[in-house]
């Protein structure tokens, strides 16, 4: 399971972790103990700074985590936001498509037909 690195949707990351752990075990304590394995950078530092015995349940931990990192979440973007993604000068087509696709993956309800059209309009090649 990939570490949370502020590029992922916060609540989705927690839900994926919870689902994964519930497949392994229904132990609330185990879910809390394993949680830091999906954290990196500032999130890992935050977790390590928590006071011992300050967490009563996984939901408690998840809510604290969301409260702490909610400011780092980008607002949900729509398909029309992709119109701002343009191929840069000296950027290869491959690099542009990769960057465009990373943005597109952040859109929950992506209109794939329009997606391709917008990507083509954003190219300089």
C-alpha cells in the first residue's frame, strides 16, 4: 500500500487503508498500530508526535489525521480544469501526457471523451 504523500485524496486514502486492514483483521488496535506504515514525510512526523495512549480507536485516529491534514487537500477539480494544463516550452510530448494524466486522475467524475479533446488542444506538438 502506497504512503500518503499529499497527492492523494485524503479521505480516499484512509478508506482504502481501512478496507485493506479489515480484510486482514478487525482489530481496532492493530489498525492503529499499522497505520503509520502508510505515512511519509510530515504525516509520519505528526504521527510520531502523538501522545502515548491519546488514541482510543481507529476512527479517532482517522478523524485526527483528517483534521490535521485537511488544509493540504486540493479542492476537488472538474474536467474543465484540465484546460489549464498545457504543454510547456521544451517539454516533451511524453512528459506533457504524463503530467496531464496525473491531473486527470485527480478528477472523480472524468468525462473521458472531453479529456482526450482537451489534452490534444493543450499540445504544442
